[in-house]
C-alpha cells in the first residue's frame, strides 16, 4: 500500500462497527494511508458525532449492529449530511443487505471479509471526487 499524498491527510473517516477488531484493523490500515480516523461502536454514536459538529468526509458503516443498525444510520446521514460519502460493509446473510444500503444512499458497498487493498482503493476513489 502507498500513501495517496497530502490530500488524503486532510480527510477524516469515521469507522462504525460493533466489533473492536474491525474498528482497530480499519483504523490501522487507513491511518497508514494518511487519513485521520475516528471510530464509533454503533450508528447512534456515529450520528451523535456528526450532530456535534465533527467534520467528516467519509463514513464506513457495518449494517448489522446493536442500538442503531447501518441502514438506519445511512438514511440519517444522507438526510442530515448529504455531502458525506458512505461505504456500507456487511458479511451478514451473504451481504444481502448491501443492495438496500446502496438504494438508500451508500456510495459504495463492500462484503466482509474485506481485503486491505480493496478497502483502501474504495476509500481513495470516493474521496478523490471531493
């Protein structure tokens, strides 16, 4: 993997997943690419962070989580923060919910398990358009 230049360093990504290991892995991978990474354990916490004024460029959200699942989170972000890019991720039910996530506003979808290069390439592609 390579650093995508100074532009990526100013981008902030929120990783939303109820699994500590996924949040940690994504933070490690994306920080190594030069992004600023913050994390949330569910959609409710993610939406609270946005409402409190956190300036985010991209949200990566799992779809199956406690408290507030990803579909509801995508809808809320899309309605309240339409310029924030969204990647929906899921491995549950063979990724069947990913199509719904796309229809409700996710800019991209990835099926777990996600390869590091796949994650980084998708993030770079979405953020290149901002």
